[in-house]
């Protein structure tokens, strides 16, 4: 991935709304998740899955912060591994290609990455080199070569978005410049009140970074429409894809997956009207070509198939969704 030429740094393509082609997702199967313990604080965002289709979810205990273990599940909802995340109070983790995970921990001004083996044991901890623009990390992803992408937002003084590549020892390899971050920072600065600023800072705070099966890391900025940057381990922005919600309304909702050159973005739409609740579905999914941005498919989730995207599989399109109403389960959804 490091050999991708810089001249191919930015290919911007737009996937347009596909309301007329939208299909409805309904449950095909439901599998209860076999976790032991009391986790009534809900599911932490985002969730993840790996190239073997195994699922990763952090469950929150009642109490301050976001305390709770991280589980790796089989696609059938069986707990394979529990990762000890007792030292982390925020949900900042990424899945390694080997099935292990990294977890971010903050010790004063020092950002520390804890490495966990696939069996859940703690392997090592490395302190990250301080970047020129210090920021609080909100997104992490691990390249197949071991480098780590970390992105987030600096709060004081002013608001600045930052993204950097680190090697496995914590040394900063490259600061990554994303063309849309300047516009986000400008919108934050022009916000006339705290609420307006929060809406704009959330474009970075609620972003998601995942490792595609092509080895690139895909970083989604939760703008409207969503902007997805494909980034190499060398820190080159290979391309940018702009994805609109299938129904024309909705906000990016933590869910993004890249499988077999297909990019899936999950959108969330609030249903304010109870009179038409059956027709007002909360989640929709846009599927586009991850190399060109060409629209491929669009879906809305039936109310019985709504929740947080856990994993995606193509040919035919299937979505694995975490639902916690009333108990945690994995819903496999597909079209009628």
C-alpha cells in the first residue's frame, strides 16, 4: 500500500440519493448473544467486524464513563474472547488484522496504545509521539502492515481536526491533511451558539475509521453528505468518496464497512411522527463502489431489523445488526 503514488492522492466522486431504488431490509434470523454479566448501559459506538466475519462489541456497565469489556463474537453470537478494557474509560479501540485489538488510553497529556492478543491477553503498551497539532483521538484503525491511523479534534485553543499515521512503536510517520477538515473547522468557528458548535464538532467526534479488506483505512467524516477518505499506510489520501443518504434525509450513524470493493455507510433518521411510524424507518444503508463511488444499492431497515450495523457481507447483500431490544442479539437482515 505504501507504493501508491501521491499524484493519485484525491479522486472525489459523489454517490447521489437513490430513494427510487431503495429496498427494505427485514430480519432473516435472530441469534441471542451469550454474554455473562449485567450490561444495562447499552452498546458503545462504534462496533466492528473483521475479515472472518467475527463481531466486536463493547458493552457498557451502569456508572460513570464508558466502563465495560470488549467482546469478540462469532457470527452466531457466541463469545470467543473477552478483552480486559478496565484501564480505558472511553470507547476507543480498533481491530488488528490478526483478530487482536488495540485500545487507546490517556495518561495526562500522554496518549497510550495498549495491544491485546487475539486470545484477549494484554501484550504491550506504547506511548504515542506528540504530533505538531495535539488532538484528542476519536478514531483508530490498524493497517495490515501494523501502522495505526489516529484521528480526532483539538478543543483548545480553538477547534482543529487532526489525523496522523503512527508506526507500531508509537513514532509519528506522517500528519495527514484532509481537504474537508478546514471547512468543518470554519463552520465550528462561525457557530453562533454552543449548540451550533456541537453540531459541527460532531462531524469529527462521531466519525468512524475502519480497515478495509483491501488494506486501506477508510475514515468517514460524519458530515452531510458523508465524506469517506481512503488512506494508505504511508499517509496518502488515495481517494475521497461523498455518500448521500439513500432517502435524501439522515445523518451518518457510526456504521461503515468495506468488503470486496463495496463501501457501506449507515445513516440514521429520527422519526418524529408516531402516526406514520411503520413507514418511518430509523436506519438506511448506501452501498457504493469503494474505488469509484458508483452507487450500487440502497436499503432501509424495517423496524424489526433496526439497530447498529455489526457486519456486512455481499453477493447477495446481507447485514448483521446488533439489537438490544430487550436483550442483546445479532439480527441477520436481507431484502424481502
